[in-house]
C-alpha cells in the first residue's frame, strides 16, 4: 500500500492544455474516485499516474517518492482498463500469471498468487477457460485478478464497468468495494457515473475542464456542494435550480423566481437584491394539499416501485420531485409543494460559488 500525491500537475497536448495545475493527496489505503463529465481530464490524470502519459508539469509522488521519470513497470502500480485487455490465446490462469512470468517470478509462488486471487474473485472454476468463453463480468473479474496477483502498491481503475449491463454494473460495484475492504490497497477509480462515485468512494474528486472543483466524502459533496457545477453533477436526479433574486425582510429570507417566493432559512451570506441560483434536491420537496404551499401542475408520473418520480410545472419551469413510496396523483393535476427550507442551497449567479 502507498500514499499518492499530485503536486501542481499540468498536461498539454501540443498547445492545448487539458490539466491546469491539479494538487491533492490520497492517503494510504484510501479509495478515491475521480469523477466528472467526458473530457474533464480524469482519465488523463490516471494515465499520468500509471506512467502511460507524459507529465507536462508538476510532480507525482508515490510514498513520497517522485515517479515522474520512472517507467510504468517500475512504479508498482496495477491498472484495470475498460476494455479488459485480456490475451485471447491464453487461458484465465495464463492471463492472470502473465505479468509475473515476465518478471521471471518463481513458478510455485506465481501459482499460489493466481490461486489466491481466483479464490477471492470466485474464478476457481474458470481458470482453464479462454476469454471468449467468459461473460463480460467474468472477463472484468479476470482483469482484476491479473492486477491482484501483482500485489501492487496502488490499484487504478479506468471506467471498468462501462461495458457491462446495468444489473451487472451494480453487482461488480459491490465486488470492487468488497475487494478493497479486504485488500486495503490504495485505489484510484475513474468514472463519469456519479452513482458509482457516491456508492464506492471514501472521497470523491470532482473534475471539470481540467481543474478540481471539489474534494470530499460522498455525503459532503451531496449535502454541501461548493459551487453550482458540483451541485448539479452530484445527485440523481439532479438538483432543481432556478435563477432568482435574494430577498430579506419581514423576518424572512427567500428567493423570488418565476413569481414564487422560494423559502430559505436565515443566513448571513448574500445581500438584498443579489442575483442568485436557488437549488433544492428532488427528495427535499413534499406534496401538500392543493391551495397550500407552492402551486404546481403534474406533467409526468414515473413510479419505480419503492419511489415515485414526478415531473412538475412550476411557474413555467420544470421541477423534479422524488417521493418515497407511491402516490395517487395524475398528470394535469394541481398539487401543493412544501420545500424543506433548511435543505435549500444558494449560489451566486455570477461566480456559481456557494453562499452560506
């Protein structure tokens, strides 16, 4: 296991800069997820850590040792790719043992490591099969097994579940998290799926356009996003956000938007008349009787079993509400909404930064 540090990391492809001075630390044994939209630089950052991409500026340290000039094979880092990258002419056993054979490791020790990894990943019965005889989930477990047998200081995962169907992604998510809890190896995981990030990470690094927007635990990012980008990226369905004007007076604090007074708890930040974005998560809104609260018209009702998602029209804007359980409301019906003011979020319209 090892700690990892990024110190003012920069990356340019020709004249195009894609990473703009990123700095953060990953603790020994921590599971950190890099998340962000496509093109934000998260995979490039991972590949620079692996030694597969040249660093344009800054330093990467593994256990306080600068690895910028070390070959990939000398960094003691194992990477699991999206595409599995298995050798089709080799059996599962041979694929898992290949990296150790390249190092001319002892045959008995290699066999023991392969057997141990196979047992951890429930691959014992598949060791003599070829990749073409395996399902997508089994192939991904073989790719993970190949990384485990190396006993690296750091595991890197580059969108390893994106080729799998939805049900298998959920199962593999749990397998990877359980694997980390068992091995305690420092892990850096890249995904664009914020549900993966929320369910797997000890800490999440949210990236956008080559910079880090926020770093924190999943619940810190969900409950206290530092800016509008993080607020709308983390959480599914996404946070409802409206442009409005901050108003104070009569002992109340509120945002006026779409002709509606959106409630806030009293706060020090923000000034009277300030242009703002008002945010409220779909689960922090409840239904009340028509004529009470904020009037809304039901557009779509989407029952999912344990929850019901409503798409509503409020003052000409769409708003999402997630209810626990089921509801009798129907499209075109008018309902009342109660906002949990203590859960509302406020952002400056110009900078997008949080106002507290």
